[in-house]
C-alpha cells in the first residue's frame, strides 16, 4: 500500500478511535518490538504488547467523538521512513463524561516501510497549543 | 535492551548513529541547558524542512528554529544533570529517529528546576553527517 493510502486510512482510524474503537488504528501500527507510543500524559510505551494495551486503554476513555479537522504542518519523507507533523482537532466525550470536550493534539507520526507495507512505528502526541515555560507540567 | 532490526539499515550505520547520539548530540544538549546553543546549531540541519514542536513553543523553518534556540539558551543556565533515556530508534537509509525521555536539572530564568521531557527527534544524513531536522518534546509527570 502506498504511503498516502496509509495516512488516509489512519485519519479514518482516529475517527473510530474517538468513538472508542482502537482496532483500525491498531492495524496501522507496526507490531514489532521497537514500535513506540507517546500518548498525552505518562511516559512513552515501547513494544507492540504495551502499545496495543495503551491504545486499548486510551480508546476506552473516548466516546461519541471524531477528529473534525487535521492541519498538516510539515513532513519529512524518504523511500523507507517518513515523518509527518500535524495538529489534530478532536471532539469526544472523555472519561465517561456526558459533555463533548474539544481539544487539539500536536502529533509527530513516523512511518516505516515494513516489507511492502507502511506501518506507524512511532506516534508522539501532546495537547500543548499555547507557548509555556519548558518546565511546565501538563495539567488537565 | 533495545530491539535489533534485522532488515533495516546496516549494523554499522546503527552503531555509528547511536555513537553520535551518545556523544556529539548529548554534549550539544548538555551545552544548551547550560545556556549555550552553539553546539546544537551545528548539529541541526541548515536545510528546510526543519521544525520544532517544543515543550515551550513551536518553530517552523530555519528562522523560527534559530529564534527558538536563542530563546532557550537565554532561559537556561547551570545545568546540574542531563541524561537521555533512549527508548526506541531506527536508522533507515539517510533518515533516523529517536524516541525517549530527557531527564534534566537546570535553571530556568535563574531558578533551579528538575523536569523530564518526552522527546522525539528526526534526523537526516546530509553529506555524510547526521543532522537533526525535527524535534517534538513535552513535559511529562513522573509515572504514578
């Protein structure tokens, strides 16, 4: 599958994720031992078992959501490795609440060509949208 | 133990890259947190695209990245400890990335601070030299 198709599939997958379903996103992640995920809050996790579990628990926090827009900032692409920077605009019911919350994520995604398919090998997402001191601790 | 990839990049490439991360890149980051961004300027690409999604602010393009470096070096001083905990990386052809945590004790605007950043960096090999092209960092609370 071409890189563009995988990116497009991932954008559909995060819409499902915002509804509480991690499976389409899990299909796009690499399942290798060096896959890593830095979700908002908490230390990054490494290895498919841990990444898979982290995706399950993250998706379980979301309900009735979607990613309303995605701003592509820049990208670095080579034949076998590609990095994309995006701002994802989310809305979802979070943590069992009934109210739809709006939030934006800064995201770095790194895709690697594994055999004949591109796989998401690293995702780093955080909710920083305004300048702050670099030692500020994230607060929800 | 970090996993070893079987098919991507040569082992020599990977060893050379890691050696660079642990020596030159480490020294440059240490210097930055002592208030000197000059070594970081040398190790960053001078070709577009370059970008920072920083713990403090974003920077897109060479000019904004340079402004961010100046802002950071004026903010930091008296680094008492800096370590990079590498969690994942790969080297494929002329591109590489690292993901991990930076454990930092330094002064921010003159006040001692200890914090941990989650950091992802992307590198390009330009004329045989590794250069950083993208950084994404954010603060993380210690695991409960």
